[in-house]
């Protein structure tokens, strides 16, 4: 495999650069683990570590002390197992038909959320002669995945054939601390756990860790907050920023009043304006919705916030730099960073920060910084 370009070479090439602060990621895990004192703090690393690279992310979290991980798909679990041979790995999307042998071979624990899944896992364990571990997912109101509490009695019988190591459920709206359904879900979960064999229990996602009820139980499983997303919307973000993204100015031009910019001429200059074209588009995860509607996205350039004008296209975007300091070809602009957080960009694009993170494109030059960065960088091309 050819050597990866150095940071200086990336800048010389004019690449859009995604920086990932692994030290901040590790510190966020430690902060959440400290808040949930008394419970184990796991980490959700699905969707390629929320778009930041499952290899570097997992290595940094392992170095910080994390021992339990959650992924969405069995394929993610197989990749993670190679990176974390001693970790406990749960697969949230459950047990696909006829996949039990793959789980067992990779040492993965399926999160079983239906009677057919439980029956298939139990049957496999009986035939294999080993009580392989699994988690039990109980639906307490999300109506997405999970056992209906009415199915628990029958499920309990099948559990004699395998080792249930975790009972879990998922909040509907933990980010809204005043939502009455949070307390209702906690109550439903406790009632359901009372119908199961004794085992560790988990309910809290990132936002759940900040609920007044403090339902930490035996294990918390943050995801979004680890990567710098705000688990307490409407309040100051208690997490450190992990992600930065800069793009390069390719061209600067002056246009007169009445001139349009971008596909279909959707934006018209209200006066003489100075525009810059940057090397970032929706193929890079810069959401096209950021150029649609009355608000639209901003970037930070020349000491000022500069609005995106016209339609964001596949590889390019146009920004209005009329109010910014002097900018020229080759200068860099901030898409995500100290002035624009993941949640800020998401709000401007009419989406959520989860989508921004997991949609980060593969064309960026990626620079891993902070604690364990050197070890993580060595495996970027392998994960």
C-alpha cells in the first residue's frame, strides 16, 4: 500500500481535510464513564465509528479503558473483533436468519429482539453444544426492534439453552429531559426485567446518561456524545469537540447585482457580491439541504460567517465572502471546527448531527490527532 500523504502534503494538494481528535474522543468516554459511576461505560462504534473510522476510534477507546462495544451489523462486528480480540461485542440489529454460526465463530453476541431470533439462537446453541452469549432487547415504546413484554415468558424458557448476558432497551426521546415517556420507559423496563432471569441491564444512550433519574443500571452505551455531539440539546455541550473539517478556496469572483449562482439559478445576488468556490460538495457529506430553504448553511472564513449560496453540487459549493476578510485561491475555510459544531451545521441543514457525522465522505484527507493518534494512523488503511 502506498504511503499516505503527510499533513503538509494534504494542504499542498488542496485536499479537504477532516481532523479527528482521538484525545478528545478518549476524554469524552472518560467523562461519560465518570458521570455514570458505578456502571460500566461501553461505546457504540457502528457506522464506521460514526463516520470517523472504526479502527482509529476503537483503538483510542480501548486505550482509554473501554471493554464493551456495540455495532449495528455483523459485518461491523467481524471487523471490530480483529481490532479488539478481548472485547465484548454486541450486534444491535440482532440475528439475521442462518447467521448464528458466523456470530459464534467471531465471538459476537447478538442483541435478540424477537421470538424467532431467540428460538433460532437457542436451537443453534443446543446443536453446537455451547451456551453462547446474547443480549435480550425489550421494546418499551420505540416500536422499532425488541421483544413485546407479552412474549417474555416464552422467551425465558428458550434462554435456558444460551447465556443471556444483558437485558436492554432504548429510549424514545432521552434528549428531551422533560418528556414523560422517559419515566414511563424506565418503569416498563424494570417490570420487564423482573420477568427475566437475573442479568446485567442497560438503558442509557448518550442523552440517557444525563437524565435526572440517572438510570445507569449496570452498563451505559453512549455513541453520539463520544464523537462530540451534544447529548443535552438546548444546554451547553458538555463534550469536547472531536471533528474538524476544512475545505480549500478554488476560485474567487465578483458578480454584479441580479446575477445568479449555482445550478438552476436559485440564488440571485441582491447587490454586488464577492463569491468563492470551495472544493466540497454533497459527495463529501456536505448536505445539499444546506443550500435549500431560508436559513442555509454557513462556513467560517476570513474571520466571519459566510453563507452558502446557490445549490450545493456534487463536488463544489459557493460561498458569499463579501463580508469576510480578504480570501484568495488556496486559502482554507472552516466547515466544522471551533466556530461551527456538528449540531450547528445539522440545524442549518435541517437534519441532525448524527447524519452529519455518519455522512462524512471518504474523499477527505484524514488527520488523526491527540492521544493514541500515532497508533491509530498506522491502521487507517486496514480498517
